[in-house]
């Protein structure tokens, strides 16, 4: 029976368009065909996909399992209208948001058009205000982990928070401080036209780190990495009141103790400076 099944499936595989090419022989090529079929036809069962792609049900299920593990697909039960037959209903496989991201999207263009509309109707300052407001929630979410870290570790804590949001960030030592690097930017295409997005993000970094920061490079401007210089911050110490003190600004000028003579200088009589005395060329006498 197994041999008969194999002989029946062989002609079906031979009729697959492009069979024998690396794209269709490799797992990635077949999985791309599976996801594209779901994009074009909507949530589908394994039997539907096997029929459309002219593959065996077992072969389709193997690829479906891999796509489920990667988070590209999600499985749900198929709705049955009317009388239900025996057995469990077939599973429907649909794309997740991560799965859709592999196909052409117009989200970036839509966002850019919306900001262009705002700039034309309300002015560029309205775009800057929007850029700041959209980061408010993220700043408050990052603040506890950044502020709870030691002063010298705050850039690293911020990098970890950014990485959790998909920015693939890291912090590394640099002359005069550290460099905060973001290897991915989800809004790079929009920020290319609206640098206010990058400027607002740098403002958030400065507030969280408690020091002025300087942008050295951005993906939006064609650089490979968004790089932000974070100057070294003085270590926090306990002050006389028990509160921690520390500042990113220049150190305070050292205090100089005054002597008793400085505090109570001796009284002197009036004196005339040399500059106030000049010779009178006519009489030879000096005048003041």
C-alpha cells in the first residue's frame, strides 16, 4: 500500500511549476509558497494548501509545523456550519503580524503621508510635538530599569530596553564616555523625511541618562548604525544629608577657606595710584 501511495504522489510532485529548481526544492522556497498561498487565499487548512500547491498533506504539515514554531503562522479551529461530522474540525492556518511583515507593506508610506499632511496643515512644529508625544509612554516604561542601574551602567540598561523593542541596541566604551548603538530602526524610512523623529528620541535618551547626548550617525541618513555619544557621568556619592548627589555637568570649583585677614582686612589710608599722577609739562609740577 505504501508503494502504491508513493507512486501516486510522484506524478503530483512532477507537475509542480518550477520543480527541480533550488527555490522549490529548498525548505525556504516551499515555506514561502505556503505563506504566499495563505496571503492570496486567506486562512487555509493543510488539505487546502496541499491541493493548491500540489504537495502531499504530510509534506505540507511538516512545513506548517516549522512556520508555527517560527511565529509566522498561528493555528485555529475551523468553524463548522450546520451538522458537525465525526472527528475534530480541521485547523485553519493564518499569518501573524510577523508573517505579514515578510511581504510588501505600505505602512511606512502611509505614515509619511500622514506626517506630510500634518506639516502642511499645522506646521513642522506640530510634527515635532507628535514625535515627542509618541515616545512618552516608552520613556516612562524605560525609566525604572535605567534609573535603577548604577551610573556607569545606565547606557547598557537603556540598550537592553531598546533591544526588547526591536532596536538591536548595544552600549560600548568610547573616548570620553560611551556609544549607544542601534543596529535596527523600525521607522527609518519615515525618519528619512522627518528628522524630528530622531531628534525626539535623542531628547528621551538625554532625559533618561541625565546628561546631554550627541547623535553621531543615523540609519535614516544612510549610515549603517544609529550611533549616539553618551559622555561620562560622575559617579554618585552620598552627600551630608544622606541623599545621593551627582551631575553630568562640570565639577564645582573647589572652595577656598578665608583667613582672618581676608575676612577682616586692615584699614588703610587713602592712596593714590601711579596711574593717577602725571607731570604737568608747563610748570614741571605734578597734578593728580
